[in-house]
């Protein structure tokens, strides 16, 4: 016997929130993952647009709000529109409490264990946070009886495409994830679609291709490369060790991509969108361009794990392959087609590949330079 509609759990905390239109006029955003790369750029954007911004941060024994430092002020000293709450995507009660208190008009679910390689080592945890964490957040909205009031953005990913079935990849390309991270995000993608269809929620997936910036985490390949190019230039590091040099990615700038997230939540109807540049480049090229940005030319010699990158002016080996960075299953090619977002959202990336590399290298040169000053 199929379930009666009355069997489906519904709001626990029903309040009169007014009509969704009146409610949304308040412009209050809640961001999970606010301390991450995208969270910091999105916070800047939303504050500029006059939103009150609330973010969920994890308790950590070390300081984890560096990327928000320039935006956050102690509310006692200088009140502003940014508020931080301790929480975690693994803690349902906490999510319900935050949503019931903040009553956000928009939720951006950016929180995730976002490293693909790490997801092979922490597969269960990645599933808990990235897959079930999304479900917990969606259910917390329903528990508060706010499913018709809150607009929900899910940080979906080009990792859903995984193994190449077609290129470039668009909203209609079939998914074939290749990592525990990709599989967890597949669940999150479909639970977002399901809650949209089942409960009439305004819930969207942004299927975002790789986006980088000077605020990118240091273990992702782009930042690892730009930092090494800067430190090798300043004699602070001898050699950069990488995994698969032939993987190709569609790399854009994070600042452009958070603008697309916001636009997805301002449409008349919720839909899923790809954000990408429409170009693809191999890791090898990212290395060459980064070293070029510090005035060095790289010559490649050898094959497979024996391949090395040699700096032509000094003759020194500055890049080596270390198989420890290979993945048990690799995503060889990502190449996105952003036509739908360009047409419907009027979104287009502004920063091109060369400018992205130069901006990241410049920031890392500055940081490395400061390190030398500090040491002296
Ligand atoms: P980051 O790794 O820089 O940030 C991840 C954020 O999630 C951090 O704030 C982190 O907190 C938080 N987080 C991790 N675990 C939990 C948890 N259990 N509960 C609550 N918060 C948690 O990622 P990005 O900013 O680069 O990416 C943002 C989102 O977009 C992620 O979901 C990512 O998977 C997705 N994505 C990213 C793309 C990219 O190219 N950058 C492309 C497509 C999708 P803490 O600082 O404490 O670690
Ligand atoms: P990705 O980003 O896996 O695409 O996930 P990452 O920068 O980690 O890897 C990109 C490609 O570079 C190859 N690679 C290396 N990667 C890392 N991290 N370190 C290395 O030393 C190295 N050498 C080569 C990788 O094998 C891979 O092919 C990112 C994350 O932000 C996800 O959260 C997001 O969903 C996707 O982008 C879209």
C-alpha cells in the first residue's frame, strides 16, 4: 500500500511567516561553508547587495575564518551585517535551530568535504557531509515550515560528469561520477531536485566547473602550482611534486561563479545551471603559464612517472611526478558548456585563463615575499 500524504512528516515549528513575497523582502542569506573559498566571495557579493549574511562555521582548535577576516567585525565594537554561528552539516538539530533563529530568505549550501582525493580516504565522512548534509539542510527548512519561503542553492559540481560520455558537458549530459566525493554530490544533486518536485521548494543546483582564486585551498592543484612557482622563484622551495599532468579542467575565477549562484536564486522558477568558461586546459599548461608568470620557461623531459619539468635558465629540475598524487579513478577531461546560464541568467565569466593564472601567481609572490621579510 502506498503512503498517504498525511504520513509524510511536515513542519514541526509552524509560525505565521507572512507570504513568501513579503518574507523575501528582508534579504537575509545563510551560507554553509562560509569559511571556504566560495563562501568568502559570496559573502562579499551579498553584503554589497545589502543582504544580512549569516554563516555556519565549524568549531576548530585553530583559526578558520582567515578568508572572512576583512569582512568580519566584532559586533560589540562595530555592528555589521555579517553574523557567524557554530554548526555542522552532520548536526540536524543545530541546523534546525539556526534556520528557525535566522529565518533566512536564501540558503547557499556550500559546505562540503570538497577534496576529491581525500574523499577516497574518507569516503564515509564525505558521504555524511556532502550527501546527507544536504538532506539535513533541506529537511531542516521543512521542519521549520519554511519550504515555500526559502530559496535554496546546492553547490553541485562538474565532478558529477566524471568519466567522459560527451564533451562539452551541459545540463543534459548524463552523470558518471568517479569518486566518493562525486557520488556523494550525485545524491545531493538528486535530493535537491526531488525536494523541488515533491514539496514545491525553490531549490536549484549550480553545476559548477572548477573555479579558483588567490583564496583557493593550498592542496588543490592550481594553488599548489602558483604557490610553488612563487616560492621556487624566491628560492624558498626547490621542486614541485604533482600527480596527473595530463588531466584537463575548465578553470574559471571564483568571483565570477558566486555571481552566477546568486543569479540562480533570483529567477521566476527554480532550474539547474552549468557555470563554466567553455575552455579546457591540461594541468601541464597551468604549470607552464605559472612559471612563465615568474619569468621562467619549463622544458619537459621523460615519460610517465619519470617525466620532469626543467627550468631552461638554470637547468634545474623544478617539477617531478609523484604517484602518491594519482587518484584511484581519475576524471580526465572536464569541459563545460555555459550556454544555458548565458542565455537565461545573463551570466558570463569575466576573468580569462591567463588573467586567472597571473592573479594567483602575483598573490603568491606577494605572500612569499612577506614570508622572507618576516624571516629577516
Ligand atoms: P572549500 O573547501 O574552500 O570550502 C568548504 C567549506 O565547507 C569550508 O567552509 C568548510 O569549513 C566547510 N565544511 C566542511 N565540512 C563541513 C561540515 N561538516 N559542516 C559544515 N561545513 C563544512 O570549498 P569551495 O569554496 O571551493 O567550494 C564550495 C562548494 O562548492 C563545495 O561544496 C564544493 O564541493 C563545491 N564546488 C566547488 C568547486 C570549485 O571549483 N571550487 C566546483 C564545484 C563545486 P572549514 O573551513 O571549517 O573547513
Ligand atoms: P578537482 O581539483 O579534483 O578537479 O576538484 P584538484 O585541483 O584537486 O585536481 C584537478 C586535477 O589536477 C590533477 N592533479 C593534482 N591535483 C591535486 N589536488 N594535487 C596534485 O598534486 C595534482 N597533480 C595533478 C588531479 O588529478 C585532477 O585531475 C575540484 C574541487 O574544488 C571539487 O570540490 C570540485 O567539485 C571540482 O573541482 C569541480
